[in-house]
C-alpha cells in the first residue's frame, strides 16, 4: 500500500512540477483617425485592445513622411496600459503628407497599429490675384476688376480695386468694395478727373493682410475746354479790345487760344483770329483794322487735343456792349437799312440840352404807303445827366402840333436811359421808350438819333424810330417792326429853353395839321 502511494505522489510531482508558464506576445493596438488638422498640428490616438500577456508600459502615436513610421521617428507618449488614448501631433510642416501609427510597448516588444495618412493644411499667406485690364473709359469713369485664384489658406473677407494718380495704389487711396471670396469680380471706378493718368490694382484681404494684383495704367478721356469771351472795351470805329478766360482745360493742355471774329455769326478759327498764347486762365486780345459801321461777331476760342471750344458770342459794331445788349440785332439792322449814319467811339461830345427838330421830314421808311418828303409833327428832345464814364444820359421827348400842343410824349419819372457813342463833335444816341398819346394810348419804341453838336444847336440831326410793341393798336400806330427815318430839313436843330413851355412852332406850319411820327 505504501508502495502505491509513493508512486502516485511521484507522478503528481512530475506532472505538476514540470508545467511551463503561458506564452507572452506584443500588444494589439489600432490607430485612431486623424482629426483637427492644421498647418502644423493634428490629433490622432489609438486603442490597445490586448497587452499580449505583458503589461503595456508605453503607448502613443508615431509619425513621419514615410509610410511605416516607427518610434524612432517623431512620437508621442500617451500613458500605458490597455484602452483608448488620444495624442496631439505637433511640429508638422504645412502642406505635407504624413503617415501616423499608434504604438504600444510591453516586455515583448513594440507593436504598431494601422498606418493612416493625412496632409497638413497649406500655410496661411496673402491671396493670389490679378487685375483686370481697364475698359469702358470715359472722362470720369472706368471699369476694372480682378480675379482671385488662391485665397492664401484663409478666407478672403474683402476685395475690390484701388486707384491713384501715383504708382502702386493701396486701399488707403480710392477703392471699391466688391464682396468677398475667390473668383472674378468687376469694379466701377467713378468720380475720376478728366484727362488724367491713373494707376489701378485689384486687392484681396484675408487674415494675413492685403494682397494686390498687377498694376494697370489708364488715362481718362479729355473734353473740350470751357472758355468765355471777355467784354468789349476801348471800342473805336476800327478797333476793340476783348479776350477770354479758360476756366477748364478739359483735361488736356491748351495749345492755342485767342479770339476769332468775322462779319457772320459763329466765327471760327478758320477765319480771322488772334493768337494769344497757351494754357488756361485769362488772356487779352486786341482787334484792329476793322471796317467802320460793319457788324463783327466775336468769340474767344481755346484748343486742346480734343478740339476747339468757343466762348459766348459778342457783337461789335462800334457801339457799346450796353447798346448791343438792349438793342436786338434785327432792330439795329433795320436802323442801318433805313439809312441812319451811326457815329461810333467812346468819347462823345457833351450834348446836354433841349433841342427842336423842326421841320421834321420823312427821309425813308419801310412802310409801303409812306410818302418820302412828307412833313410830320415837330419833336423836341431833352438830354440831361450825361455820364461819359458810363456812356449814358437821361432822355425825354415830346411831339407838338402846329400850335405847340403836345400830341405824344416819352417822359419818365427820371427820364429814359439813353446810351451814347461818338467822337469829337459826332454822336449817336439810342433809347427804348414808351410814347403816350394825349388820348391815353401808348406804344413801345426804339429811338436812334445821330448828329453833330454845334455851339447852340445840333446839325444834321436824324431820327430813326422802330415800333417794338404797339399793344395791338394797329389802327392808330404803325405796326410792330415798322420804322421811319426823319431829319431836320433845314439842317439845324436849335437849342431851346424848355421841353414843354415853348412857343408855337414858327417854321411855317400855321394851319397845317401834321401827323405824329408814330401814327399809322
């Protein structure tokens, strides 16, 4: 019995005493997806699901630019043991492809998870863009734009074009704002100066700053200059001074300026002209060798690369600008056609006084049934307050029947303003009056007188009257536009003491009823 117990005990010792330990291996680990990728960082990790029978003493991820990175490459240390872990990958290069694997170390060695590739973001920089060629150029506007082909790794938050009259314009100069983001855009440039060279660049703004496209150069269109004609001064029978002022060169250099003149309206530089320098501003011109008693039309001119511009037109006929302003050209032409000799000049003689035009005889008329040589009612004129600095005087007149009674009168509160021209003893006088009959009817007329002042009279006094407005009374007045030329038949219009308090006429009109000069 003891023998058998000994045998069993021996077998047990052999069986149990010779049993070996369980085999060990490297751990089992998987790699987590890569997230939060930037230019220089990313996030990954892993999950150690089996320690291989030996404690996991370190774990993490390793990465590199080769497909099977190891812990000899860059790595993280993310603790030990089983389970999931997260690792922050740092120190990366922008815009680079990396491979990452989780790892786990135990006494049996290092194991690796599956390799995952990822690419870091491009480095943030300025956007890349081009400037669109400038088009649709006018005097004050143009169209450009840009094309942003790369945002530089950051959102484009503003874009447009900027421009200046200096090279390399920036957004601190004039600019447009044309949205955001990549792609093409159009820009409208406004409020430009005409005839000016501009530099324009597209721009794009992101978090890194402002990027600019290539520079385009363009020039706005010019236009005709702006010029006015200066007033006529120092007028004589054969000369006058004038000039002009160029207030805008139109955006291009003024290469010629002066005045042009001729005997027809709207004179141009193809006819008579002066040449008075270049550039903008005020200039003076003198016209000489003019033909007496001929009407000239005068305009300042200015020439630039676009063409020639003209100022306002003035008339010169030896008369003052005041006369030409108040006297319509057609009336002045009619006065001349009726045959009144107009004396010109700016130094008329003193003609103040009261004068009697008697006998007053018709010399010419534009009315078909008037009788040339017929005598009309005598007239008296009063001229006072003559001012040769202004070439003006005060004028009043009356018509008298053969008994010295007033038929009609042109008398104002302070008289009518008369405009004077003349030289030495010769003069001409122009007035616009309202003549009123003693029966109350009135009409508006232009009177023009010419004569030669003597010691106590006016010699060769002539009068032209033109009806301007008869207030619809064609039944008693001559028609509008009709006119007559009268003269003092004996050639002498005597100076008399008073306009109204006068004795009856003495020049053989007794018993004769004389018609009014303005009657039908």
